[in-house]
C-alpha cells in the first residue's frame, strides 16, 4: 500500500505508513522525492532506526556528505553524526551540543552544499528541542521588487567561522568552540553562493542567504552590504506564515531540502534532560539561479 502524505503547513508534511528500515521500492522512492518537492520539510512518523539502517535509508536518496566532525560520528556508521547534549561519565560530550543554533541552510559555506538533511529523534527532551524552518521560496516570492532588484544576479559570501560573523555567538556549552572557529578563519576559504537559488526539480527560486553563514556580498562594500543583509534578514523573519516549527515525537525521521529552507534548533532544554538526534546529509550540487 502506498504511504500517506498529510500536509502540516504550506512547507511541511507528515508521512505515515512508510517503513524506512527496509529498502524502498522504486515507486516509494519516487513518491518520497515528489513529496519533498511539494513539501520541503517531510516528517516520516513512527520509525525505529539504528544508525546503520538510517544510513542505508539515507543513501537511497544519494551519496552522503562526508563528515566534517568525525569525533562525533556514530561508531556503527561513520556517515551518521550524533547531535546531543548528553555527556560521558567523565563529562565529555558524546555529540555536537550546539548544532544549528542560528538560522542557516546546511553547509552553504562549502561550494557544493548538502542537499537533504535527515534527522532522527533517538531521544527527545521533556520540553523544548523544537526545530524551526522558514520557507525561502515564499520569502523570495514576497520580496519587495526593489529588494529583489538589489540582489538580482548577486552572490553572497558564506563562511563557517562564527568568529568572523558578528550576527552569531559562540556557544559557551561547547568546550573549545572559540578555538575551533578561530582556526577555521584561516583554513577555510570564503565561498560565494547565488543570493537566490533555484530548486532544480520545481524551477522555483528561493532566497539563499542566512544569518549564520552569510557574512558579506561579493563585489559590494560592507558599508552597503551589511545594511542590505540586515534588511533581507528582517524581511525573512517578518511573516509567521513562512514558518514551520517541528515539535518532535518519538520515532520521527525528518528530511528537509536545504535548497529552499533555512532552519534553526530552538533549544530550551538543559542537561540532564537529554536530546539525542542522529543526522545524515545527502550530498548536493553547486547551487545555481535560473530566471523563471
Ligand atoms: C542540523 C540542524 C537542528 C536541530 O542537524 O543541521 O540544524 O534542531 N539541526 O537539531
Ligand atoms: Mn542545520
């Protein structure tokens, strides 16, 4: 029997009646890809996935992005990254504790950012731990004409280092984070990305900048670029209709399309109230903009 796709908001849907622990039929895979085009956030309910099965499921959507942070990859499948505030008895972190703490699209700071991210809720905290999304296709469509003209054909500069970006702060919860980002200032090159990005399957344009990773605009002085970025970010937060907040249930596997969304971890829980997510990222191509 085919699975059910039940819209939750304009950008999101839940899927029931799909078992991700077994290989998908070609029909189910095509239907899942179609669901992701219609709803860039898809939550598959009621899954039971160990790290290996999650990795196997994710690889059906494409090759996985190599992990940047192998210290936190899962011992059973090194393509699975652990996000958690849990600690070992010696106090050390078992996973990344501050992942996604500012609005972003995943790995936009590399030339070929991952396309899909897949998070599986292994353990939800008793409160908080939501994930927030903004549909950047809707934001692009609503951009005032004057603002649209100012970004047309432009590229923005993205960088992984938080210490280069006054719009974000380094989490005090992660030991060594400031040193980590200081080192990245020098060993990672800035990457230029189109400020609007076409979702290849639908041809729909989406705004493609974020407070977390966008630190400037190519060929534009900061005196002009920073106020323009501030104006764009203010606009993108201005309409709650463009947002979706995912409140995690046990067994949720959420898949999202980084080509047309930004997202952020909402926080709001504290150790020893543990949150543990397993993450896989499907590799992507170079972002492009094609006029409709
Ligand atoms: C991510 C991310 C948000 C969250 O995994 O890329 O931003 O709520 N996660 O954990
Ligand atoms: Mn993220």
